[in-house]
C-alpha cells in the first residue's frame, strides 16, 4: 500500500535547469523517440549512458516500469517490461546505475514499501534483467528514496531510507562484483532519528579536497513545516566521517551529535528538505546555500561557510516575499529553487529561480556574501526554445527533464524529455487525464568551449552589469530625454522650410496651443483621474516647451513653467496620495503605472526647459522635490506586484514596464545615475529593462501567460506577453501589446540619448526592442487583426484608436530607417491625422518623424 507523505525535492521539485549542464547558445541537438509514457503525474525517470550503450528507465503509457536500451548512433530501442507499476505517488522515482562490470542495477517505485530491485545477469543486456528480492535482507520492508552512486574507487553504493518521514533512518549498502552480493557499507545507519525525526540528506558530493560532503535537514513529521536544523559532515571513504573542523563523528549521526549543526533553524522556520545545496568557493571550501525565514518572517537566501573553527551563516538576499512551507504529499512547486554555489569563469555564483525575482545565474560577492546581479538567464540557457515548449494541448502540462547519470562522450551529452501534469499531493487529479507523452532522448552536440581566463577577477569586478547596460555618467546637457539640441536645430530648419511631415505636424501643434487650457492640478486620491488630468495638463506643458524651442516665443515657455510650478507646489503633491474608494481596503496594482506614465509629460517639459532662463536652478529644485516624491509610489507598487500575486508573480506587462520607464525618466531628468541603473539593470529590480526585454518580448517556444487559454496559437517572434488580454480583457490584446511595446521603445530611446545603446541591446535569448515593432507594424498597415497566427482575430475595430495609433512606430523608424516593415507602414498610413498624438510623447511625427523618399 502506498502512503502519501511530504515530497522530497530530490524527485519532483528540483527545477531541471538546476540539474542540467549549462548549454552553450551554439549547442545543436537531435531527438530520439523512446516510447509513449504516463503523463498523469510526475515521477522521476532515469537515463544512463555506459560505453556505447544507453539505457532508459520509465513508466510506460500503462504505468508499468519499462527499461529501454540502444547502441549510440542507432534509433532502434529494445524494451523490457518489469513486474511493477506506479500508482499516483510522485515519490516513486526510478534509480539506475552500472557497476564496474557493466551490470545494470535498477530500483524504484517505492514509498515506504518493500524493496523493489532488479539487475542484469549479463553486462549491458536488459533482456537478462532479473528481480532480486533482497540486498542484505535487513531493514528492507519500508524503503524510500533509492539512490545509486560510486565511491572514490568506483564501488557501487546504494542508499535508501528505511521507515517513514519523521521516523526513518538512512542506510548505505556496498556491491561486490565478484560475489554479486550486497553488504552493509556501514553496520549502523548513517543517520538515525531515534524514532522522533528523520534526516533528508544529499547524495555525497565529491569535493576538490578529495572528500565526500553531505548536508541534510531534520524533519519531525510528514508535514513540510516541521523541517529544522541544517547539518554537515564529510568523509574520505564514506565510512569514517568527521565534522567540518576535522573532529571524528560517532555513527549514527543523530540530532544530538556534537559539531555537525550548521544552522539551528527551528520548526516553522522556512527550511525545506531537498532545498539546501552544497558547492565550493574559489578556495575549494564548502559553501552551503539554503533558504529560510528571516526575523521578519520573509523567505531569504542564506549562505554558510566554515571559518575560524565555526560555521558562519549570512543572509545573502533582501527579498520581500514570504513563501509558505507547509503541507504533506508531493506538493506543487513553491516557485523557489536554488543551485549549488560554484565558480563560473572565476566568479562565485549560483542559480536561482524565484517567483518574484525571476530566474538566472546570480553572482555572490565573496566579501560580504551578498547576491549581486545576473550573469545569465538560467531557464533560457538550459534548452533551446522548441524543447521548452509544451507540445500537449492538455491544460497545465509541464515539460520534465532527467539528466544522464552515466558518462557523456566528448562533445556530446544527453537528457530525457517528456511532459506531465504537476504533482497533486500523491492523489489522482479529476478526470479526464492527459494522453501519454512521447519520451525522448535529446542529444546535444557541444561546440569546443572557449578557454577560461586563468587570471582571477577582483571582488569589485564580480558580476557587474552587462557592459551594454552600464549607465554612463549623465553629463549630457539638457534636453537629453528624447531629443537633443542638435535634433531641435534640424527640426527648426525643416519646419521653416516647409518639409514634410514636420511642417504639417507643427501647424497642427500650433493650432492646438492656441486653444487655452485652465491650469488645475489634481491632488486627489483617484489614480486614474490623476493620470487623465496629467495627460492633458502635462501634455500641454510639454507641447508649450517644444513650441518655445522651435519658435523662441517666451509666452510659450512662461505658460509651460506656470503649469509645472502649479503642479509641483500643489498640496498634497499630485500623484503621491492615491487611495482606494471609501469602504475598500488595500492597494491598487495601477498606482505605480499611473504615477510613472502620468508624470512623464511633465518630465519631458522640464527637460526641454532645464538650464535655461525660464527654468533656473531654484525652480528646478522645486520640480525635483515633486519628481522624487513619485519614486516611492512606483517602487511601492512594484513591491506590491511581487508580494500580492497580482496576475501571478511571474507576470510581465505594461504596468511593470511603466514602473521602469518612469524611474528611468526621473533619473535622466534629475541626473540620478543610480536610479537610471536601477531601472535598466540592477540585482534589486526583478523587472528592470533587461528583464522586461527578455521576458515581455516573446520568442517561438516561450511559455505563454498562465492566464491565457491553452488552445491559443503559440507565440511568434516579437509578440508581447501582454497579448493574453485578447482572451481576458474583451479583445484588447493589440491594445495592451502596443502599450508595452511603446514603453519599451521610450526606454530604448531615452537610453540612446544618454550613451546607452538600448535599441541594439540583445537579451541572452535573442530578444530586442526592434522585434515587436517589426511584428505589429503589419496589423496597422493592413488594418486587419486576423493576420499572422490569427491570435488577435476580432480586434480589427480596435486598430487605429488614438491610444494605439502607429505614432510610436515613428520612434522605431527613426532608429531603423531602412526597415522594410516600418517603411511599409509609414507609407500606408496618414501620418498627419490627429490620432498621431501619442499621450506620452505628444507630436511624435514632429519630433521623430522620418522624411520618406519616394517609393521605388
């Protein structure tokens, strides 16, 4: 009988990329179908490459344990069905290994069950697999977590737990090829919970010092919240063990064994079995990474290292989220996973996937052990996009991976890939259940690796931002936000000489400015009302400042300054006192977006007037006070997006793009380089420009928003993540995609104006800001929402609305004047129609419009 107990992350929760060898972007791959497999719940499969043979152990479409084998280079598999079938328990993974004679050993489908074990009678021949009903015959009636590994001499070792969670002991067996028999490696358990708890250890990790290193946590019951006390021991031979200080350890290790505790985390302290990872720093010292709650109850990453004869633990993160650790059975992923600390090209780093911080390879400062910035995208470097894409159309299916536990050939490596539903607490989900998934071996061909520099880097140089995203000093004179003095001089000349489209755009702007607008700052609590009024009054201040730049008329500048100061001196400061309507508690996910976008036209006006007689230093200081008061509003909303699960914590949309855009604009206008860096690329900002480009812009094979329907067309190159609103916001996918694209375009243009080439920035997985402009141009040119994949079919009436007008494409065409898609769009539309007034930038065709040559 199978019992439901808490999962171990060894099986069902460790993210595949944390286990995988890093793949070069130049890696090539082929796939070899193995057999259809059960996909109703995840269970660990096994892949083993030995010499020129490859073996796969899985549960087939009828859930029966099945072993397949082939010779490398061949696609024909031989199969052997074994007399055991899996139920609904995600603990029941399969372990497989070869001894030094090539005999294949398999164990699995156990969760507190009698030992299930098979081995071949002949080397490398699965047709000779036989069930062996005992290894030593001792403590083999309640087996869980079977694992095979080898000692330093190559002897095959088998470890397992005898007993249940909270009352289980860990045993090691040793195999003798000559006698074909197992015996105890240790006469007593390695870990003994004395009937009150059980240990959850890692597989012994070989270290650079020639020792094996093991870490573990204790747990009192099947409930995950009862994990506590992180420990460590080491050994040269897996028989004689000692503490980190070299003091021999008397076996079995118990909770009371002196000198083995790394961090005495209490029950309910946020520790999770299977989560801690052990790696090594540049000096070869063990370094342990794990997560637990801090004093405020928030989940944090901690690092532990043995220094000065004691374990030193330090908090490495400053996350603002609590991830609840509780429950029993094979639980769904918490969304948080970490890798072992390791050295990458001289840099100390570890892989992290966090529901609010995103995924990537993060640096560790070797001085204070704090997390630094990313040096790579973890999840996107693991496998090419087509392999990450779920093939099944059944809802909630996931891609699963298993590593090769054997020996890879030079330049080649292998992994298993299949698809399943997520864990369901070891119980059957409601019917219907998905069809079987095709299990495949993926063969990767690696290019010759680039040589690694032998020169160690200094701590100060570790994991600085990508050189393409390091913000230079903001020393360029105003205006510098979206247009500079040279651009204004060219614009004046084009208007003076009547050149299209600039002269015509100026005439429309001049006529609009002739209509007076009453100055009425909005100081209320309604964020949407603030935004609407700010667009009108801030937009007029921006247009007046631009008109002064083009004509020199002081009345334009004076009125612009009057508007700016009226808003900056209002009480309370506009945009800083948002609140929900009476009777409603909490905060709105809109406030940061409305503050960032609403302030932008005022920033644009200030930039056009700064450092002139109309806007002296004292007046600029008044404005700066108001602008800086908006920053906490934006950052507080960003934090709330992470903490309150608004649309799910991995969500990328126009709100988060507006946060970064607003912060970047404030920083550029005020000359605050640190704020601009925070918006562009910063370890404390999980939704900076770099993250938005990589995740807001879609590529083929990317995961769709979880709120999208599972049957919709897959993403195409350059689409925007916000497209899911087509199905959830009354057919407004193009509207929201256009808005997100526009905000990225504004950030890219601001960067270019200040020595930061963001238009040409390419994310690690190929995304650029140019791609969505190219993709969506045809929708506006053809005025047909049903083109391309057909995803937006039904939205044609939306095309051409003022807020979604092609005006923003002027910004992209100015940067890519020979782009066929952008040129075709601009030749097909009326560039002078009033709808070209884009709310943030004003008359874009005037400031950034390209003079089109006659079509050939």
